[in-house]
C-alpha cells in the first residue's frame, strides 16, 4: 500500500493520533507506552501543541506512523510512533522528522520516553 505524509492539527490531529495508537495496539498488544485513550484524556486541557501541525504517515487503512508532540508546560513530550509490522516508514525516518519539528519549534526541553525493550528507539535517542 502506498504511504503518504499528512500534516494535521486540532481535532484532525487528535483523530489521526487516536487511530495510530489504536492500530499500533491491535498490531502488538505489548508494544508502546500510550493507549489511544491517553490522548483523548490529555485533550481536555488546551495546549499550544494542539494547534500545531503534527506529521503522520498514512496508508489506505489509516495512519502507520507519526510524530506526536505534547506541550506539558514545563517541557514538551515527543513520541515517535510506528505501527509494528504495518509501517513501511522506518523508525529512523520518523525520528529524523521529530528532530526537525523540535528544531523548528525552538524547544529547549523535550522529553522522549522509551521502554527498556525499545532497542531501536533507545539507540536513536543515545545518538541524539
């Protein structure tokens, strides 16, 4: 399936991020840190990150990868997400675009959470 990039903000961002996390959970019940419901919960508090464009890679079935940025006030969160087994977009590509977004926003403090078993992401973080 061909994959194309989509930029989305506001409710369109929330819909794509929710679909991405749902698809990731269906692909691997043990992967990742976040559930789709987490973003729905966070949405209740207005944040500067809600209005910005977030990058997603989408195929015919929906999002397969994305960069989710969240303004927590004290720092920003950055979550590069790839659907296990469904995405043709490699994690290093998603991470590179996340770095671009961080640079474009001029962010001083950014947190990227990773599980101990996310070896590829941990390697990318160590090299950043």
